[in-house]
């Protein structure tokens, strides 16, 4: 294991960076909460990154950059298509096509999460990251997702999402700033209520995440550009970014195929089991109730 460390005294090993990168890439798009898992994994193993603000913020930039790159590579055709449609709509000062309407739905849908995230960032980071609370959110919103999915109609393609509908889905996305809720999970839930089929709901959710992921990385990366990487973080930064990019790409491809024929039962079971495990080891005194 020694060969996997950057150097003596490094605040985060390359191995830990890869594990967290994969965790981010998988959980950013699977409906199981990336923010929750990025607290629970180091909390479970007692990694010091949770208690080192400079390292935590630096690595958060790496993880957001990685998942953004992976998602942009996968959705490169969609991004070009809807960006071009949005620019055409602005130039004509009208919304004339389904692509233009969907582009505006994605733009408008980004606004609630951006406002809530910027306004309550310190509250979210300081008050809402307790493992017991994350566990409860994992369980509660897993049940909500599964129950809604079982009862929701599946008659509408993604192209029928209106601008107002995009705003509604964006409001749902803002709720996921609470760790454990899951951004993709809550937006897919809202999209199923809206009438999208599972694959369309997931695709819209993933596209809607791109501006938020990019914005979060940019917002948190401003200090990094000014101060530079903390000592010993170059290796973990690079490997964490690569792990998040590759795993994010693969999970998107898997989920969009999986949800064409399957429901969310596997995610319900996982989230309930994870919540029970977290609460169990807290009750047994194995790990503390706070991160």
C-alpha cells in the first residue's frame, strides 16, 4: 500500500482518492446520493479528509471536475444540440421547436438549485451532514422514489417537458442539497410524477445536473485557483478526477440501459440496507453520530 501514497505526510492517499472518485462517479448519477456517500465513506473508515477543510474543498473540486468530464463526454451530442437550440431561441426571441423548449427547461431548471446552494452553502456543510440524518434521508426518499415510480404514468417522452415543467423539476433538484436525498433520485421522482418514463426521467435528470455540477466546481474552484493545491494533493487530485470521470461515464451508460426495462427496487433495497447499517453502527457505538 505504501506505493499508493503520494508521499509521507500527504493528507489524502492516492488509494483513498480513487475510492472517493469512484464513489462520486457512481453515486452522482445513481439515485443513492453522492453528497451523502462522500461523507459516509470517509466517516466509516475514519479518514481525516472530513476534518481538513482545505483538503476537503480541493478534492471536492476534483470530484466535480471528474463527473462533469465523464457526463459531458457521454452527452456531448445532446449538449451541442440543446446549446445550439438555446442560442437560436435567444437570437429569435422566441421558442419555436421542441429542442428550444427543452433547452430552456434545462436552463430554468438550474436556477432553483443554484440559488439555494449559494444561499445556504454554509448551513448545508455545517448542519446537515450528520451520518444519522443522512441515513434517515436515504431511507425516506428511497421509499418515496419507489412508491411514486410504481404509481406514476409513463406516457411522455423527454421532449415534452415544458419550461414550467423544467422549473418544477429544478425545484425538486434543490431539495437534494440535503445529503442523503439524492439529486438524481429526487429529480427522477419528480419527472415520474410529471409523466416521463423511467429512461426519459433519468436522462433529463442527468442533463439537468450538468450546469449544477459545473457551477459547484467553479464556485469551489475559485479559492483553489488563487491558493493552489495543498501540499501533497497533486497525485490524489489527478487520480480522483480520473476515477470520477470514468465511473461517472460508465454509470450513466448502465443506468440509461437498465431503466428501459427495470424499476428502482434494487436502489430501494440498497438505500434501506445502507441506512440500517449506518444507524446500527452508530447505535452500537462503533462510529460516532457526527462526521
